[in-house]
């Protein structure tokens, strides 16, 4: 498996990432990935962030993520192709 160094992307100074706190205690970096969705005639924004898979285990669903003073609950965790070193976390306020 190819080993990537994602630190350049998950660097707050680069302007891509935000500081966050996972599960009340762990400092992590995330990249906002809000998407506009339209399904079954209902439209809206899906709140989501991208993160390193190593920071968010499969058990992350149901845990909290504090970003910029707002606490979210992780509702979904989707490994991202091609190599699954990143995950897309769907959030709910």
C-alpha cells in the first residue's frame, strides 16, 4: 500500500484545514467538505469534513467533533478512494 504524508494538506496555516477536537479530548485537523444535495425533491447542504483515517476509527460514528466552537455529532464515516487514507465524516449539529 502506498504511504502518503497528508500533513501538508492538514495544515491550518495552509488555509485548507481547521483545528478540531475529537471525542472531547483528541486534537485533530479536518477539511470542510459541505456538499449541496438534492434527493427525492428535497435540497439542502450536507455538513461534512474530510479527515485522516488514522484520526477517526470505525467507531467514530456517534462521537463528537468540536470545530470553531460548534459541537457536531459524527453521523457517518466513509473511507475515501483510491487508498482510503482519508475519510469523509458526515456531521449533525
